[in-house]
């Protein structure tokens, strides 16, 4: 499979840079990081006010930050979102411009930071929440990383229940930020059921976030990801993303279709017999969350397309020289985008959502992409 050729610019000269690839900024560049930067400044100011001196043996005074306070969480949360867009090549002779929204630029390297922060902000309004409780949830990896990171900033304990397929990189990240990690089963829904039983048997000890059923999951994308895409690409024609919990694509799709019902939303699934991180293999009976059911039932998802691991690996080999560093989930979404552009004649601006960055999957990428192992 040859790398698709790039299209000449058609019209706008300030939305997408010329090929082969390059970053895309919104029309108002200050919108990209302006507000978060201001929020970060406030957080740093508060941080400075909370420092205390530490005298070393040689008499030097060092500053030591008081850990795990509310302003640290708010400062870190302000860094979530406003992720950049990168143009990648489209199939030859097409009229589409393919833009990848790089969610790996969030603090812990994935789109899950958005839902995580939304759920943590919401729990503080929940009467059943108590700061002595341990945050609990099931995750295939990315949400676990987000909870470990932001939970540490909040100063609370975190327990992650993951499947036995959790990558070593993600486990190390969670443990580095103080989370305890337990392996249960081969699928996230098994961990979810396990967490529910824990929370029901000891409600005084656990606060179960339940990302697979928590409405803050898709609402985070109604409030942030969807508006960002429409602001950066006002004439977006289609959005393509994978469905794991389904929260990201449901939220993005709901917002965009409310703004313009002509915008197409395509869901990417793993093909039968394929295991792709963050991508459900519904054909093999993977759990259909309420968000996936709503996406199809409410016609938010116009079409789903299945992608195999081999197709995702093929895309990874082609795009590595172009500087795109994403996991196989990202590569599966781009593979689906290329197929849809060719088979359905998509034209205009097509946005593909890259769920995470490549470092979380380095062992797999090295084996399957670099060394070409099955």
C-alpha cells in the first residue's frame, strides 16, 4: 500500500498547511492555549504561595511544594483540551483534506483526560463523596492513567481494575502516580462489574466513577471536543473516531449534528478476531455501553466500519516517516478514514480523532511495526 498523495490546497490558505504534513492552528491562534495558559499562571501563582523552605545539609534553601492540593488539580485540569490538528495525506485523486486531532497532547497522553476531569469535578458535588474514600474504576489503560495522575493532584487514593492485557507502559505510569492496579479478566466490562460489587459491599471505602456508564463521559466532549472541532474547522464535513466506551464519539457527534445535521459521524470498530486498544470488537460480542447504543439508536453514528490489526499496522508503517506518533487505535481510525474517503467519496475537511499517543504502546508498536512481528 503506497502512501496516499497529498492534495493541492483548495481555497483556504489559513486552515491547513501545505503537505506532506504540518500542524494546523485555529484561525484565532490565541484560542489554542490562551485561556489554559492564563489558568496555568493562576495555578502557578497559587503554587508559589504554597511553597515552604527546605534547608539542606550545606545550608542551601530549596523550595518544596506542598503536594496534592486543590489548586494543583485545577491548574493541571486547565491544560486539558485545545489539542492541535495535523494534516496527513489523503488518498490520491480525492477531494478530501484529512486532519487528525491529536488527543495525545493532553497531560497524560490521551483523550480520556477530558472525561476524567469532568467526572472528578462532578463528584465534588455528589453528597456521597467523601475525601477519605478511594477512587475506583475499571480501565483498559488510558482512563486509569488519567485517574492516577489527576487523583494524585487531588490528594486522593486511586484503585484501577484493568484487564490482564494492560500494557507495561500504562501500568508503570499508573503506579508511578501512586495508583494501585489490579488485574481482573480480559475485558474492561469484567473489571467494571468487579468494581461495582466492591463499591456496593463497602460504600464507605470506595467511590466508583464508572466511566462506562457515567454521563460525564460523553458530556465532556459535548462541552469541549465538539466545540473545538467546529471552532477550528467550521466547515467540517465528517468526523471519524473509534468506539471503546463510545463516550468520545457520542459527545462529539451529538454536538456537531446539533450544529449541522449534514456533518457525518463514522464509528470505527475492531474487525472480528482483532484486538485494538480503545476499540471495541462489537462483532465478537464486546460490551455495548449505553453510549454506543445511543450513538447508533439516535442516529448520531451514520455508519460503522471495521478495521483489522493488519490494516492498522500497515498505516503505522506508512505514517511513521510523516511524524505521526500514535497507537494502533489512531492508525485504525486513519485506515478507516482512507477507506471512507475512497469508498464514499468524502470531500472537504474530514477530522479523525487520535485517541492517544504512541508512547503508551511502545512494546506493541516496536514488535508489530518496527520489527514486523505478528
